[in-house]
């Protein structure tokens, strides 16, 4: 697990227990931070209330555990500016646990001698102190100091020249460098995608059927793009109700990306959550949550599946589908 991660405008040092927002350190009680750390260590995955109890209180007897955990999460949400009704970061699975739904990325490790004393808005602004001449040491003598200064000046000039050249190449898009670099940075190369059976967060058999049906509609709709090899429903249904590591599942299915999700129903309303991961980098590419009225269950499934498909198409830079084209395959 990386020592530091970022999401939205926040940066978290999991080793030191420090939370920053746009470079400003925020106050967060230790136990609330432990809740945040547990969620960030498994972004997009459910962390159960029992797992949090074990981490926070271990084997201690805690009569009012539920209320205390609710209070810790409420304080955490207040610090992050989040809401339980319309979550941006922390999703509640009633009586079960919590899930971190915002994209999370690792912060590059910077040597202590080059790190700024506080969080910075621009995390890519690395120090060039190693290229600049050191302060003159009187014990070296004037000739040694002059040589050091002369060498440092040449290195600095050469570095600036390289930076300027790259800037010109990108500015004029020579050889389509700029387009190529921008495309590679923002568009992962995904060829095969597996949509795992969505979890039903209820014991109601009707809801379990809705979750299976949602999975099938998604496989069909995304398959209509024609640019992705979709793992067939018969291949993914073997994982229904089985929570195995995504890396293991992806290897067995020979998939570059894996989507998982959940269905939660309350009365006539349903919440549908879908998360897409790139397997090679373990990066979360997409995380969406929909709240819909179940007046017409089939229409809700179709609407949600089409919106997710369009988001995937835009994220991966895929062409719009040709009419009637579908590509399904088995590993």
C-alpha cells in the first residue's frame, strides 16, 4: 500500500496520519483517520463495520460500538465536506459497511531533502536542487568554487535548453507528439473487459434477480461498442456471490479491465453503483452511483447501462458503435 494517496483536492499521508486539502493541513481525530485509511487502502471495495471494529477497538468490549462508529464517520464526512444522502467520497451500505467511491491515485514518493514542508497544490513540481550549484564552501578555495559554479551553470543551461525544445515540440505538435502523449496519459489501453455479477445487498430474491439482470444488460450494452472484447455472461456468472481478488479474477478471465457493482433497494427506490478498474495499474477508471425510482425496472436498467457505456466509451476514447455490432467472447 502506498504511503500517500490523493483524491479530489485532498492528499493523505497514510504513514504519518496527515490529511491535507489544497496544501492546508486539516485536523482529524485519530480514529476518524483510521476509518479513512481503511477505506483508502481498498478504494471501491466494501469495508464492513466488523472490519472497522477490529481495526479501531480490536478485542475491546464496546457496548455502544454502532453509535461510536457512526459518529466517527459523520466527523470524517464533515471534514471532507461529504454527504451521506448524496455521497461524493464515502458511500454507506446500511447495516453492512462503507465504500470509498471517488477516484484515488498514488502520490509519487519524493526524497525528504526535496520535499516541501507542506502539501502543495501542484504535486508534479519536483525540486531541481540536484542540478543547481551548491553554496560555496570556503575550505574548497576560489578555484574549486569557480569550477563548481561553472559546471553547475552549464548543467542548468543544458537542462533549460532541453525543456525549451520539448516545449516547442509540444506547442507545434511536431510529429503529433502532443496528441500522442495526451492520448496515452488520459486513455488507458483496454481491449478486454469483464463485468462481474453485481452484488445484491438484500436477501430479497427479487432484488437478486434484478442484480443479475443488470449485469446481463450491461454486458450486452457495452458489447454494442464493438471496440471491446466482452467476457460472456456464462463466464462471469461463476463469480456470482464470490468475492475473490480482482487481480485473480482478471487473470482467469484474461481481462484488461474489470467492472463490479452493487444493487440496493429501499421501497420503490433503487441505488445502482458501478466501478471500473484497470487491472495492470489497479487504477480506478470509473465510479458512478445512480438513484432511480423503480416504476419501470427494465427501463431503469437500460438507461443506467447506456449511460455507463457512454462514460466508458468517452474514458477509453473509443469510436461510437456501428449499428447492430456486438462482440462477445469467452476466455
